[in-house]
C-alpha cells in the first residue's frame, strides 16, 4: 500500500515508519512538508499524492503547554481541526484514516477503567479538550476511520517519562514521584505493531484502545525502570497536590481493550525498551 504518514518525525511516527517501510510504500511527512492545520494545502497535497491510507501521528503533545494562553489556539488546530482536515480528504479519496487519541479525553473518575464503547467524553484539561475535538471532527467527516486511543507513551525517538527519570536519578539521591494517578504505560513500538495489525488485517473501522496491559502509577512506573536498570535511588511516593502542574490530570484513566488480543504487560515492554 502507499501510505501517507503525517507527523512522521515524532516519537511514534518514527517507530511506525521503521516498522511499516519494510512492507509498504511510505510518504513520510512532518510539519515542513504538510502542515495538517492548513486545510487547503492538505486537500491539494494529499489529493496529488493519492495514497491508499493516511496515518496521522502529528499532534501537539505538550500537555501543560496546551494550558498556556498563547498556545491554546495552536493546540486546538493541530489536535482538532487538523485531524478534521485529514478526515475530510480521506473521505473524498475513500481511503482509511488512522488517528491516535488519548486517555486524557476522560475525566478519570471511573476507577474501573474505560471501554471503547464508553461514550461520556469529559476532558479535564485543555489537551484533552483538543484531542476530544479531533475525535469529534473525524467521526463527523469520514466513515473509514480508526481512532486508536493510547496512553502514557514512551519510545526511543522522543522525550519521555522513563528517560527523564533515568536522568533525574543521575542528579539526585532521592526522587519524589506522583502515586495517585493511575494509567497504562505504553511502548510506542507495541502501538506501532498494533497499528500495522489493524491495517494489514483490515479490521472493522471504529475506536480501539491500544495500551500495554496492567495499570501503574507514575511512582510504580519509575520504580520499575530503576529496578530493571539496577539503579539505586530512593523513590518516595507523593501526591499530585504536592507536585502541582498547569494541566489537571485524570486520576484513573485505564483504557480497557475489548476488541483485540491483550498486548504484553507494561513491565515486559519496559524491560525491552530499557535493554535496547
Ligand atoms: N506522548 C504521549 O504520552 C501520548 C499519550 C496518549 C496519546 N498520545 C497521542 O499519540 C500520538 C503520537 O504522539 P507522540 O508522543 O509520538 O507525538 P510527538 O512526539 O509530539 O510527535 C508529534 C509530531 O507531530 C508534528 N507536528 C506538530 N504540529 C504539526 C502540524 N501542524 N502539522 C504536521 N505535523 C505536526 C511534530 O512536529 P514538531 O516537533 O515540529 O512540533 C512532531 O513531529 C499523538 O496523537 C498523541 O496525542 C500521546
């Protein structure tokens, strides 16, 4: 297949390209080649490329940045209207459109997690609001969509929580890490593999929850990374209130996958990431 990847130089985009380019013809575009917020250019460029599918990895992912007054409008364009533009051209070309969304579209009050069918989208921060808008515009503008909701991403080709913790451990003897937010850490390589599976098997269109299995807090996540690496640093659990950030975070945001085989555990995925 000829596949257009937007946001191809991001953390997920790069892993996805490495995986897919063995079997598919890829057009790897990032902001310089195709700014997804520019509806006219999207129509013109994508129509000319005439791909068989579009996979959108472009996003504004700075969760705290989204709260800043001067960045709000841009975040809304990149995460909201941009995916809407791609959905429209996908519909015109009658091709499948893949997009990534987030656990942060939910309010985090549901302790037993969120299934794909759960419909109460209720973001508690600006990033979640922009991503919820993206989902809405995709559903409105195209039929052949795959929305893959994921969470707590880390990967080799981007700034992420794991690398930040390893760096902090070099600089401090004791670290305080938040222990009252619960989610599902997910390795970008596993998300890329699942995307390929959905694409290759032509699974039914719709919403998919794609995360590694098992829940963790940021404290659990950091502790496990230090354990795997044999790093001796004192890690103390703390509350969100002790570590205030501009954006509110959901307390419980586990995404439940009811459509596909469970992915491997987050601990196994993390061990592979840290060994590589
Ligand atoms: N990271 C997470 O923890 C997480 C959690 C849940 C869901 N997700 C979702 O997963 C997807 C992939 O995330 P990621 O962490 O791989 O993102 P990322 O590393 O931030 O990459 C996003 C890419 O999109 C590009 N981009 C930004 N604005 C653009 C525009 N207007 N037109 C075209 N490209 C643009 C960025 O370029 P610049 O670098 O130049 O801005 C960057 O290369 C996103 O949809 C994200 O919302 C991420």
